[in-house]
C-alpha cells in the first residue's frame, strides 16, 4: 500500500509539472522555465518508478540504464550540434521516434496474442491496435517530413497521380485491418501485414503535402504521437503516460487548428491540396512588366536611422543566414537613436510553429517587441519603414488581391500599407509556396539583395557612422 501511494504521488507530481510547464510554454518569456519544469517532473517520475520495487519485476537495471545513457548522450550531442535552421528537422525526428516508441510498446504486447500465447480482451486489443496504428503513421510520416525539410526529398519524387485517392484507399484498408484484428480474428502474419501497410500509409500520407505546409504537418504528427503515447499508457495502466500523451495530443491538435486558421484553410485542404511545393522560376518582373527597384546599404542605413518607427518582419531567410543576433545589434543602435523598433511575427513564418519566436528569443529580443499578426497590421499603416528579412509568402498581397492565387484568403502581414518597404533577399526567386509576390514590384518597395547576415552587418556598420 505504501509503495503504491508513493508511486501514485510521484505520478501526480509529474502530471502537475506537465500542466504548469505547458502553461509556461505559452509565452517566450517563460517557455524555457516551462520546458525545464516538465523535464524535471518526467525525470522525477521515471526515477521513482525505477527505484520503487515491484512484485515479480525482473532485475533489468543494466538494460534500462544502458539505454538511458546511450540515448541521453545521443540526444545531448544532437541538441548541442543542431543549428537553429535545422530545428524543424530535429523536431520531426524526435516526434517520429516518439511514435516509434509507442508502436514498439504496442507490438510487444500484441504479438504474443497473435502468436496464441496470451489472452486479451477486445478492448485491450482495440487500444493496442490504435496505439500501433497512430504510432507507425507518426513514425514514417515524420521521417518523410524530415527528408523534405532537409532537402533530401523533393515533392515531385514522392507524389503520385491521384495521390489523394490512393491515400483514401490505403486509409480504409488500414482501418479495415485494424477492426478485423481488434474484434474478429487474426494471425501473426496478418498482424505483420497490418504493420507494413500502416508504415507505407504514414509515408504516403505526408507525400502529397507541399513544403509550405510543413509547419502544419509537424504539429499534426506531433498530436498523433501524443495520442499513441496515451494509448500505450492505457495498455500499461500508467497515469503519467496517459495524461502526458493527452496533453501533447491536445496541444498539437489545437496548434494545428490555429495554424490552419492562420492560413484560412481547412486541415483537409492542407492534407490533400498539395499546396506549397518548393520551386519556381526566378522572377525579375511582374505580369504587368514592372521591375523591382533596389536600394543601397548606405541609403537604407540613412532611412532607418532617421525614421521614427521601424518594423522588422523575419522569415526563413533570416534563419538560414543565422542573422537573428545581427538584426538585434541593428535594433539596439536604432533604439539608441530614438527609433521605435518592433518585430511582426506571422503564425506560420519559418518551417515550424514558433520558429521566429525561438530565433529572436535566442538573440535576447524582448518579448514585448514581438507583435502577432493582428497587432502588427494595426500599426503598419503608421510605420515609416518595414524591413522584410527573408520572408515571402506571409507578406504576399496576392492573398488579398488575387482570387486565383493558391494563397488567396490567407491572412498575411499587410506590409504594403506602411510608408516604405525594404525587402532583404538573396534573389528574386519565389518563396516556399512557389508563387510570385507582387510586393517586390510595389511602388513603395525597394530590394536589397544578398545574404541577410552580411547585409545586416553592413547596415550596422553604416548606422554606426551616422
């Protein structure tokens, strides 16, 4: 009785740290504390579970601590070496491994049943099959998402004609096999066929989804991993796994819905639409024959220095160039001259949810300077200069002006309403959605080409001389 009480108390502490940690993750100012708090709660619960003796528990501490040491060292080393630009890929891999873990646990419990050496109820079978299905889809889907984000796999290499119909056929096949295995009959051979088809379906599920929709995919797969972990918790009757999985699943689902709303698209449209395939030709002029105007570093420095208000709009180009600390240095110089500097953050800027917030937090940009889309759009008409650093699709006026555009209806940052717009880009190539941006040819817009970090460094030098 005492052992059970201590174990349940440790799980309660772990659950509370998850809840409060998740609450702290709601703000960049407290996100680090929230992450550390949740990690402490999980570590505490795991250690208590290991050291509280259980009846008939095998003495397998060598295997457990061996796995913890190896996995911990790999995770620590990976976290130290990963670049901020590669963080979405890391999240995809970790998410996929979480799904694989839940699927492995489910397989361990289910396989003896299908081999005829263990009895299970229909409810236990259904929960196990559900954990296995969701975990496998999350695993293989996350691997493909990683490949796309890393540039190892192109959309054209994995997308087939009528891919949406193919996915529907595979989905119904997987569900039918799952129902058959759960409530009717099955063998170990049919069980392994189910595993194979489910892995292929997870890969195929992500295949037609375009690169610009990867933030939504990552969030959706994350919610699926949470659900598979919760189902595995039911198998082992672990309150900690159940609550932790439900929290991850719920948070991922809510975030997925919010991002779909930010793009004014349904989740179904994201999954089957194939929108956002990378590529497109280099563009030097728009359909009306207008050409983009350029600006020099010196002229831009003078314009920024003598402005009253400046808004930076960061995008993936800022992450690629690792320019977050450089833009913060430029911001500090402008602040000293009395310029009001803010940052406009679009919900789906970058390659994962919160990507820009993380980058700017790394550079110690104060959270009050980060404006969400609605706040930014309110002040943009009265802003002297907007500096777009590597963003593209999230500042495209076609979302409001061109009914035929793939992004029409998507809420965007209305930077063209500012008094002046300066766009920092490497070239005139389109963004991740592969469509032309009329902003580049707007009468208020000037282009400054080059690597963002180098350009911002030169700007900083020029501002220092003023």
